[in-house]
């Protein structure tokens, strides 16, 4: 993406923040003149933001035209996907992109494109769906989830980890998405990601397991019954400094320990308790390891 486009996006964010945080006019205020000035400034900022949003929408239309054209080459299509990805985290723009028919184009690249374009398209889905029920519902109706769940096991690390992120965006805090995820055997696919030798894939899978377990007791019980705990415990090792994989492992185990009993062989239980106690004792004074220590404490309790 060119520098001018990046500056434009940054400016859009600044303008949106300024509009949302500018005081409105009040006739009852003793400082009416000051608020008059604020009101004028607010109007100016709103007009500027509207113009900026219009420009970005035009960029999205142009990018879609390039993606839908048979006469554009691979590099042009990749650049267009990158432009969309860098702009689409704004909820209003994401919704506009849906109304432009962009999701039909994205699905085509997710299903048929090479790995680079597939990975970019999946990233766009992840950004659009995050905390956005309108986009979540659209992706669900257009049957994105089966493809994304299947790609969680992809041999390409980028595709796998981005698919887990996209699935997370589609099912967290969105029950229709979660229900479909369960119906298409997404839980077993997610559990298989814990066997990945790629740290990024393991971390994203463990985090999603922990997040879903905290939110839904019924899901937590399914994970426990599916022997998720022993797999996570295989990755539990003593650390005396911050480690992202260990933090996420402990987060998932802590979530699975809430109102759930684990059926573990005595030797494994004692071994795990010893590691947890050592993690707690050796890291309690480290500011960077407080979440790790808290999770270990929760599990032990």
C-alpha cells in the first residue's frame, strides 16, 4: 500500500476520534461563544470525515474492480487485497464493503486462489467479522465457516493461523456462528491444531479454546470430555521468564478448570502440580508473568 493511502487512513482515524470527542453546542452554557466555536469545529470535522470515508469507499470499489477483472495480473490483485485489508477494520467501511458485494469476491479467492491471496482474503474476513454482527451474519449465510474450519489444518502456517483468527471472529459472541462451528465438527478440528509444531498455530488454538471455555460452560465440558486437558498438559513446562506459548497454555487450562473435574492418572496429576507450583513460586515477582502466575494459581486451587 502506498504511503499516501496509509496517511489517509491515519487521518481518517484522527478525524473520527475528533468528531466523537468534540463537545456539542449548548445554549444554556455561560461560555456560549466557546461552544459556538466547538460546534463549528465539530461540523467541519464531520464534513471532513464524510469526505474521507467517501474517498476510502472509492478505494474499496476500485480494489474490487481489479479483483473481479480478468485483465489484471497477480501483483495487482495482491495489492488490492492488501489495500482492502488495511482499511477494513473500520465497522462502517466493513459494512459498506458487504453492500458493495465484496464478500462474494472474497469467498472466490478463499476457495480458489493461491496461498498468498487466500491468506490475505482470510485476514480480511477476520478483521471484518470481529465484534460486527452484520458481517458475522453475512459470512455465515454465505457459508464461509466450513472453508475456514478446514483451513485451520492447512500446511501453510499463515493460512492456518489466520483461519483460526477468522473462525474466532465469526463464532465468539455470536451464537449462530458458534452453533454452526459445533455442527460441522469444528471442535475436533480446533483440537487437532494443538498438535501443530508451529507455535503461532498452537497459541491461537489454545487461546480460542480458553476464550470459548470461559464464555460457555457447555463448550468447556465438551473440551474436557474430548481430552483437551492432557494435550495442553503435554505443553506445560517450567519457565522462569515470560513465554507466550506457556501463558496461553495456562490460560486455556485455567479456563477449563472452572467448575470442571479432570480425570488424570495420579502420576500425571502430581507431575503437573509440581510444575505449576514451581511456575508460581519462581515467577511471582516478575511483572511480565503476573497472568501466568494467576492462571497457575487458579488451576492449583
